[in-house]
C-alpha cells in the first residue's frame, strides 16, 4: 500500500463528492469537510502545480510540499517552522524560492 498526501482543498472536493453520493457524511467526515472548507486557501486544481514546483527544490519531501500548499507561508519564519522537525535546515535561498513559488498562487 502506498501513501499519498492530499491538500485541504483536495480533501474538500473529495468529501463534497462523497456527500453528494451518500447524501450525508459521518460526524468525523463532516468535521473534516468543515475544516477543509474553512482553511483551504487555494483551489484544488492549483495544488498539483504548486507541489510540482516545490518538489524541484532540493530536500523537499511530498509531505512538506503539501503542507506548504495548504499553509501558503508569507514569511521566512513560517517556512522555517514547517521544516522545524526535519533533520536538516532549509537554506535561505531555498526558503526564498518557496516564498517566491507560493507568491505566484495567492
């Protein structure tokens, strides 16, 4: 079984389709849909383009790329916070590149 990550915007689309098919969602799914609707910052169709560009940055993982697509950081400190749990630190040039990429999709 392979893991794949989805953004909040993509989760919102998935859950809305599921709600249309079933008629209703269980409480956990409804809570997830409400959360995704509230916090998704970009349309689901733009997420793959953002992730693709971010994956070109050295040391970028799919998880971190998806997290950046969800959060759309605006400051260098926000980018550093995303990478705080990693065993490496993102260079200033790469962090600036993240901010440049994200800035195109606001």
